[in-house]
C-alpha cells in the first residue's frame, strides 16, 4: 500500500501590545500530517518503528505531534474519523494506531512530550480506560514506552502506551510554519 498522508492546518495568531501601541503581529501556523502505516522494514537498522516515525517527521521539518491540549487532540481525532483513517486501509491489524510525540522511555511512568514538557497531575491527558499499563508481554525488558492514538476495541483515538518496536503504525507529524494573517486581525 502506498503511504497516505493527509494534511490538517491550524493557525493561531500572536499579538503583542506595548502600552497604547501595537507591535507587528505574526501568525504561527502548525500543520498536522496524518501518515498511514509505515513500511514493514522501518524497524530495521538504526530505528525502532517509533524512531522511524520521529525521523520522518524531522525530515519534513517537524516532530511527532504534541497533542497536549483538548482542542488540538479533538481536532486531529475528528479529522481522522471524518476521513475514515482509523482503520483499513490506512492502519491495519494488529497496529490500529498512530504514534504521537509522547513517551516515558526516560523514566517509567513519567510521560514527556518531545518538546520536553512533562505531563503533570493537572495537565490534559486522554488515556483509554486502564492505560497506561506498561504491558510487557511482547517486550519484557522495556515494556510499552511510546504513546499512540489507539483505534482498536472502539477506543476511537484515546491514548495508549504501546511498544516502540513491535508493530507497524501510522504517525502524526506536527510541522511549525510561518504564515501571513490578513490585516483585519
């Protein structure tokens, strides 16, 4: 199957004010790319499947997506649902998931976004029931250290800790870009 890539664009405007004078503003746009399954051999050589996904996002000028707020998490999942990407032919058994930029590979149970932000007690999370569970059935030494949007058993994109190197997955890239805003903003 040819890899399928879908783009989602979100824009936010940043405006700074100094006293009564406005300073120039700019838009910081983020492009989210939903990639269907990676090649079966992506787990060979220097990469795990998760490492392959991170490298692919890096090559595109971004990183695995930080879905660290409910609005972005919901928009990405709604797009996946609307486009029918939560199952075959985009992602297949047994994977049924998309890697995102969250891991606990440094310290078990301490989840860190790839931008370095640690998930604290009051931060947004969207774990599936019973997750994270660090299942060690397929990898007793490391367990499950990488996070996916999970589309199995009716979880519809809830978060799940998953093996970094056991299953072919889709992945979601977040690519920062600069764009122009209309003068009316």
